């Protein structure tokens, strides 16, 4: 099964606490299996690897508890929050000097720092449009893809793009052979 870096788990918990408060987060955690609760209530270390399935169950439980958030849903908003959490923090200096095209071309390297499964590649990058492809990901899930879309959208905004539109026309969770993410911006 796929694994995810602790930094992504921490940002997801921070998002839920920010949105729901401490009591709301506790209510979401309360509906999870005991094993998941123990992991999520412990000190999540940014550099450790965790089972992606724990995060997926957390996102599903949060969606069931509080419903969708924003235009695209809770997982998408969680991805946007995660981009702010990581890219405006430790990677803030990098984001100031990197243009969106550089960031998109580095997507495979960035992806592999957060996930141990799958391969992300930039299939097309031009002045206001990019197509990225995720292949060989062994745990496809709608919430995972939505979270990636939110993260990518916010990352492009942080790098200076305006009116970023993300679409996800192909998805392994819907039976496609790979996931395709498309971004357009002004």
C-alpha cells in the first residue's frame, strides 16, 4: 500500500483543527478505527512515512462528519491548505524565486518527496497551460486526487499564477489507466 510523508498528514490534521476546532477534530477522529486514532493522535513526525490509507479514512470521515467544503469539496480544500502550510513555511524562499513552469517541471521530484507510490510527470507545459500525469499509483482514491488538485492549484497561485483552473479528466479511481491533471491560468 502507498505511504505518505508525515508533513502531509500534519497539514491535514492542522486543516481539520483550523476548520472544525479541537472538539470538531476529536469528533472526526472518534469515528475512525482505534488503530488510526492512535496514529493520528500521536506526535506525527514530518519526516516519517505513514500509510496513505490512514489519511484517506480521515478525509472520508471528515467529509461524512462535516460535509463538503468550498466549491470542490473538503479534500480539495485540504490540499490547498496543505500547499499554504508547506510552501509558505519551510519552502517560502524557494517559491519566491521559482516560476510556475519550473515548479511544474519539478513535479515528479516534489511528488516523490510526499508519496512512495506512483510517478508524476509533466506531459505538456506552455505559457498558460500544463498537463501532468500520475502513473503506477497503487492506491487510487477520489479524495486523494481531489487533494492533489487543490495542492497543485494553490501551488500555482503561490508561484504567481492568477485565475488557476484545475481539471482532472482521467482518474485511476474512475477506472482510467492513469490520472491526468490539467491546469490553466492567466
